[in-house]
C-alpha cells in the first residue's frame, strides 16, 4: 500500500515537472492544467488564513498571475506545489498584515447555538491530540465553522503554519520551504498556534 501511494505521489511530481517545462516553453494548455489542478487547494488555504471569500478569490487570482509571471525563474529545487503555496501564502500574509482586521464572528455566540456541540467536540479533540484531524474538520460542518472562527483570532504567521500542517497535512520541511523560515521556527510557531487555539476555545466553552 505504501509503495503504491509513493508511486502515485511520484507520478504527480513527474506530471508537474512535465507541465512546468511546457509552461516555460510557452504552452498555454500546460498553464491552464496547472491552474485547474491547484486552484481549489490554493483558494482553500488562502481562505483559512485570510477568513474572507472575496479576498481569498482575489489573492488566489493574484497567486496564479505571479505563477505565470515567474514560472521562468522556477528552478525546480522544490516541488512545484510547494513553490506555488509559497507565493500564495506570502501574498496572503502580506495582505493580512496591511489590512485593518474585520471583526470575526464571536465564539461566544457559537457556543450558545447548534455549533456549540461542534465546538465542544473540537475542544475535546484538541485536549487529547496535538493536531486537528483534517477528515473530521471536513466532514463536520459545525466543527469546520468553529475552526474558521478560531483561526481568525490567531496571529497571521501562527495561523499559516497551523493551516498548512494540521489542515493541509504538509510536512514540516515543506512548510519551512513554503514560508522561507527555519524548520525550528515552523515547529515553535505550530506549538504556539495549537496552544493559542486551545486557549481561545477555553475562554468561551
């Protein structure tokens, strides 16, 4: 099973490498295929960091504009999707640090509604484990809403690391490369982000 999974991952890398080469040769179809392949994933990551669908849509579009403009400088030292994530996350972090933060939906209100059950489940889960379960978040709408609201209260740098690691499932080394920080910085930010997330839930539950 592991061998089959690795083969699939290798094929994804090979496919990206071929498409990237064609992009650098001016192949518009290859550009379109890479955009279609990654646009939803990039949008979802950006949305979880910035917390606004309209902003996320604009930042996703800007990410792919940067991709088209800079594909010639992509040296292939990292996986293409890591390079692309780096563009998207950096654009989003820069945007978030410049903008005036919009007020987020209060978790106090969520705790008094149907989402309260989801929040309680999330709190119990975080108490027992070191990270979020992406499958659980994806399948439980209530928990997903609480996660989004909670993420909005985290520092942007901490939020980005938590999204990439605990929701997107990226490896520590990939996150370090995507964010252009040291591996130790990734781990310390992630630890702090998880602690802060638990503290946020503790204040309202």
